[in-house]
């Protein structure tokens, strides 16, 4: 019995020691977050995608061979005037605002020596409001799109003023690039529903358009503070920037309207049918431009930028001989391309400098589009004079650079 009792005590001791040892080494389980992976299932999906959507050969387009040309290589080769560094318009169709705002920033510096950075998106916001109003007024027959013209900026600023970019960027916290795709689609869909339902209440429509934009790009400020002083946007334009928008003219050159008259620029982006364009012959159009840029003025340009003589990698735009030889570029060739729509009004840019060479004159273009970020001079292009002569349809310029032509108008 004593032996059994001793054995029992030994077993109990072993059990106690074992339990104590187990309790000391046992750990508490923890949860961790891991990326969900199923490599084989991913291969299945990839295989299905390749079978159902076979890869197509990449499209190619005809392009000019630039190897025989001594092209400008750097912005530093150009005589240029003050401008803010190029910025990207992101995924938006708002080049008209970016280019014209850049032009007016340079004008403000030329006139006052003030260096300011103005909000492009503030102008875009109120332009959409005006487009929505006009859509109601025309019962849905007017164009509601992202594009517009340079003189939309002067029209909007006269009515709503302007603000510094620091007060209204149109970007959310952490957002690097503008993206108006979802916002525009939502506004467009809403207006189509208004048209379908005949719900032509201008107040309701404009307030709804504003609410959509407020969500995506923020609400524009009613006041801004600059150097310790508070301004409304219109006061900022008049009292701080001291910019007289009546000093600027929009110049056009095409044959389908009489020369030396103010005419309508008949393109979709002139959605409000402005008839404030001074139409002049091509030779005069070019002479004004060439003289102005060599006398301290920068110029806001509008025209076509989709040609075989474009190289985003080399930062250049030229007119190849296989398109049209230089000596044949005249107002007829220009009008022919506009009439058959191989010249379109597809981009706004800012002319900020020039480079005179014995063989070809070049012009420095500041651009907000994505293509201008693919070469060595980010945000810039180099245009030949021939390119401007054939493909640039209109420009905005200070009236002092246009005064000789102004005398010819009735």
C-alpha cells in the first residue's frame, strides 16, 4: 500500500510539473492582416483574359522623320518673358483656362511686376454654371462639354472675378492631378435627365450643378485674404491685380467670314456664339504675332496640335513637306484644312518666347497638356513659324499690340 501511495504522489507531481511547464510556454494567438493571394487563381483569370481579349497589334501613325534637322534642344535657347512654371491640367478638357490664365499671369507681371498664381479651376467652376444656365435657356440644344475658348476667361472674370490658386486649387487633400471625368459625366447625365423630363427650372439646375462640383472640386471662396487685406474675387481682380479686361482682343484669321470685321468663331467650343473675334488676313495675323512676341508681349494661342510633324519626345511641332511645302502655306491652304476638319480647335497654349534662326524661326510654347511632359523640356514645345501659320487659328493679345490693325476695322 505504501508503495502504491508513493507512486501516486510521484504521478501527481509529474502532472503538476507538466501543467506548470505548459502554462509557462503557451502563447496567445494574434490576428494579422495579409494581402490576399491565390497565385494559381490569378493565372486562371489571366489566361481567360488573354483568350477572350487577344492582344491586338499596337496602332501606328505616320510621323515626320526629324533626323535631318538641327532642332532646338532647350528652353534656354529662346528669348522669353516671365511666366509661371508649367502645370498639368490632368485628366480634364480645360486647356482653355490653363493657357489663358497663364497668359494673364504674364500680362499682370508685364504691367505691374506682380508675380501671381491664379486659380484655373475657379474659372472652370463658373464656366460650367454658365453652360448649365444656357442649356436650360436653349432647352437642351446648346453644347455642354469640357472645352471652351480663351475669351471665356475674360467673360467669367468680368462676372465672377478671380482668386489666387492657393485659395482654390480644385484638388482634394492628397490629390496630385486634376480629374474631372466622373464629375463631368455626373453633370452631363443630370442635364440629360433634365432634358428628358422637361424640368427647365434654371435655379434648380444651377444649384444641382454646383452641388456636384462642390463635392468633386470644392466650393469656390466668396472672399480671399491677400497681404492682410480681404477681397471679394471681383475686388481682387480690379483693386489688386489692376487688370482691365477690356484691353484684350481675340484675333482670328479665316476666309469663311469677311476680313476686318468682328465675327463669330464657328467652332463647338464657342458654345455661346461669341462674335467678338477680329478677323484679319493671314499675313496680318502673322505679322501682328511676330512683332508682338519680339516686343515684350506673350500671346494666348488656340488651334490644332494633332499633326505628323509633332514629336512629343523631341518637343517640336513642324509642317512636313509631304503635307504641304512651306512656300504653299497661305490662307487658302489654311481654310481648306479648317473646312475639311483636318484643322480643328482642339487645344489652348501660351506663346512665351522666340528663337530666330537663318533657316527657320521657332516659338516657345508653354503647355498644360500631358504630351508636353514626354520630352526633355517638361511643359514646353517648340513650334516652327510654318506650324503657327497653318494650324493656329486664333489668339488673345493686348490691344496695344493690335492697334495698327484695329484702325482697319469698320
